[in-house]
C-alpha cells in the first residue's frame, strides 16, 4: 500500500469547490450552478477511493449545509449516499470513456437532487419545480473539463 | 490488491455511520431549539469563506467604479443630490405629520409609534439554493445585530435575521419556503399571512375566504401582529387571484416589492421588539 502523499491538495481542491458553491452570481446563472463540491468529490473518489470516500463526503456535505443554509445534515446525507455508490463502483466507472462517465454521473447527480428534494420536502415542505434539475445538465457538461483539469492537477502534484 | 479497504471500517459501515449522523443532525436542527446557537457558531466559523468568495465580485465592481468616466460620476452625483433634496423636503413634512400623529395617539391614549434605529448592512453572499433563500450580511453581534431583527431595503421588506455571528449574520428572505409574515391590505385593511414559495418573485397569500375583498394591485403592508416586523412597511403587491370554488380558500399570489434577487445594501431595523409586542397586545380586535 502506497503511503499517503500530499493529501492537503485534495482538501485544497475541495475548498475551492466550496468557494465556487457560494460565490455570488447573477440570478439566471445561479439556478444552473453545477454542484461543484459533489463533482470534485466524485473525481477524487474515482481516482483515490482509499483516500476520499463516504466520510470525507459526509464532512464536505455538512460544510455545504452550513454554507448554503439548508437543514443541517441534508446535504451530508445526500453526498454520502451518492459517493457511496461511486466508491462501490469506482473500478467500473473508471473504465468508461469520459463522455460515458458524464452520462452515468449525470444519473447520480439527478439522484442527489432528488434525495435533496425529498428530504427537504419531508422536513420543510418545499414544492418541486423542474428548474431544480438544471444543475444535473450543467454538471454533466462540466464533467469532462473538470476531469481533465483535476487529472492534470493530480499528476503534476503527484497526489497519491 | 484489494487491501485498500483493510484499514478502517468497510464501505457500507461508513455509509451507515454517515446516515445515522446525518439523521441525528437533521433531527437536532429541525425539531430542537439548540440548533440556533450551533448555527450561529457555524456561521461565525464560515464567515471568512464568504469574504473570500465575494472577493472577485468586490474587486470587479471596485475596478469598474475606478474606470467610470468622470462625466458619469458627475451625472450620478447631480442625480443623487436632486434625490436627496426631494427626499429631505418630504422628510420635513413627515416630521410634522409624525408629531401630529404622536399628539393624536396621546389623545387617544394609545402607545406612541416608536422611533426606529437602523443599521446599514451589505450583502456578502446571496445563496439561492432553491430550498433555502438566505443572504449573509456583513454586520454581526459586534455591530449590535440581534436575532429576529427585521431586514428591509429601499423598496420593502426583505426578511429577518435568523443567526448572528460576531462579524456576519444570516437573514432569511420572505421568499423562503419556511418564512411567513403577517400583513394587512392597504385598501381594505384585510389581514392575512404571506408565505414564501421558494421562488424569488412570487409569494402566496394564505387562508383568505372566498368572500374577501381583495383585488389585483392591492398593496400589502406589514401589520405588526406577528411581533417581529414593525407595522406599515410595504411587503408585496397582489398580482394574481384565482377563485376556485373547489378550494377551501382563495388562491392569491403577490409579488414582493423588494428586489430579492439583486439586493446589495439592506437596512436592519432595531430597538422595537419590546414595544412591538406591547403594541400587538393592545391593538383593537378585528371588525367582522
């Protein structure tokens, strides 16, 4: 087993993703904002499942809850479930082409949105609107670029 | 090679742990009161992140102000002076009216309307998660912000403060799904409750019987009966009414006056909560 190296850079990338999550944006763009933190977590879970998996997802989700003001634990739960699925199947998902990955992860993003909606509906009684699913589409569009960027980042800095 | 999971608990067990922890958090946050305190600590801990995240925007708007042509600045200055003049003119009249109102109230033996102090705050981050409409403000308990303080802008009511950190605070907007406030229609005096729907531009007026006199274009003002918002601030304008006899109540939608999607500066009203609670008690009962 390889020794962990430069794990700090993983947390740095998560931190940047969290910044992007709360960065002020015009209203139109905001509804379609991709779930940056979840996408970055997905990448690290695929690349280094022994370093980043459910518990990292839980804590990141908790921070997202604090930052965006949803009921505490909602994002934490949804992140954990989605990352659990990714971690269980990381060997299979890795073998797909990037476009196929984007489609598959799109499904998981939709699962995340629906979990989030379902929990919030149960806890605070929100109403469903189809616009809530925009981040799924933008997330899928962003994935190939993010994958490429983070892979370069990982290889350049030799994060293991 | 599958020794990667040999350290630490297995994956399903980790998921189980995470699910249990999140369920506990949700319960704590939703069904107990202790979470308010917890939230304010967390808000305080997270506020540097909001400062960093809004940095690009601040820099950008700062730069665009730097490069604004001098003529534009002069024009803006002239316009602002004109507005100031007009408004201070109106304010003189208002002072006179307030004095008169105080005297009349004294004659009636009812409590005087209370002077309100206010505090200007800037919006650090508008988080528009569809399920939580909240903004983070750059004033906190150091500046005298307290919980449940009403927040307004130049057009109307924006929301109320829900958690306070030392140098930042978080306000819930009236469009949030969990927010409701008491209003009174300006034209008829009908009282109602306005609830957020999780949409920026629409609020719903709740529980109005079919016989209620309400029209499109009616202005809804805060009634002060909720004990949080002072009386008389504009909240929303009725935009759509649908009378469906199969529903127990009228379905009435209203549009908030405050531009909730593009607020930058807000006003925090303060120093009225005790007096308002008092006022709420002595208001006359509703006329049938």
